[in-house]
C-alpha cells in the first residue's frame, strides 16, 4: 500500500488541529506590512495580531508566494518517508504559489509529485485538502484520491460577503467582479469563485440582507441536505460567522458543519468578511 503525503499552502484556512491530525504539510505564504514580512504560519504573526494590524495600518499589506526552494525543502523531506505527494494549492489566477510548486517538482522525482491547481482558495481549498488527507489516512490509492479531489472540486460552491470591496480592489483580486467597483458604497455584494477568479454572484443593499440571501441561495443549490458538507469562516467577524452557523444548522441540519477563520493571506485581499463553502458528498 503506497504512502501518500498531502501538501497545501496557508490559504487553505483549515483549523490548526486538523493539519496536525491528518499530517497535512503546509507551505506558508507571507504577509508584508511595510518593511516587515511575516510567514503565515501562525507563529510569526497570529490571525488576531494580523487583523489588529490591518485595522491600524495606514497602508494595506501585501502578500508573497512561497519560493520554489520553500517547496523543494518540504518535498525532499516528505519523499524520504512517502511514496507520493499530492500538493493542492490556491488558484493560479490569484497567486503564483502553484507555479513555485511546479518549479520545485521539476528539480525532483517528478513522477512522485502531483501538483493541483484547485481554482479555489480559503475554506473551499481547505475542504478539498482535508478530504484528500482523510482518504490518504484510509490507505486509498493516489488515483482514488485524485478522483475524489476532482469530483469534490466539481461540486464545490463558495459564497462570501465582504464588508467592503476596497481590499479586493486595492489588492488586485477583484477578478470578474470589476463591474462592481462603481457601486462600492451602494451595495453589499455576494461574491463567488468562478474559473479560479472572484466573480459577482448577487447584489444586495444591506449587510443583514446579504446574510439572509446566502441562506436563500444555498437552499436553491442544495438538493439533499443530509449529504451537505459545509464550512463557515469569518475574517474578523466572529459574531456574524457564528450567526451563520446557527442559521445553516437550523435550515439544513447538514451532515458535517465545520467552523474556521480566514487567515492573513486571504484576509489581506478580502478584509472583514464571512465565507461559506459547501458540497454534497
């Protein structure tokens, strides 16, 4: 039975205990405030510290992808103990992280490393990674795990509502939602991910209306709530995230409901927000 290692990057935004429980290796991106760069590893800067700095910083931070050398070091170590590596990463349209991974792969045993552009980010990416890691722990083959990843990816829905589009605009991650910029102060848009980019899903006028509309939109998408796997995350909006958990539990009684927090990298580009990712298994 082949031993398979699962690797991701720090935009996956899974709860920390799950990385340890399922032996998921994380290659961190960096967040940069002025002259100070911090690895997004929960040690150099915590999520709480990051959001405090985001509130008080006069200039928005920037982010940096891992280098090929960062990936090479992780891959070389894992290949000593595992037969294969499946490395799953943030959308290439949002970051060059997967490109760095591809460069590292070329310098190693290429047939033992599989790089996947998830075309997702934050908790939607995290859910793919988590299922891959669970399957690897169960002893499934590389082919079985890859099939599961692509199957879940094809069914994944992501809805998120930022307090403002300012961060997405200034960070250059507005993607297909560029048409919203003229209405920055007038709407609370519900956004989604489409073909690896941020895309407009629906417009609302008020924050509370946006939260209600997320539930309504989920109802139109979910066919069998007994099979629903969902994660709710927030970026510095804990009360709103907890409220969404309660409403989703009441409305759907999902099979699995996970709670998480959006980390430094996605938080830099999204700002305060809530996000929901879900699929039916």
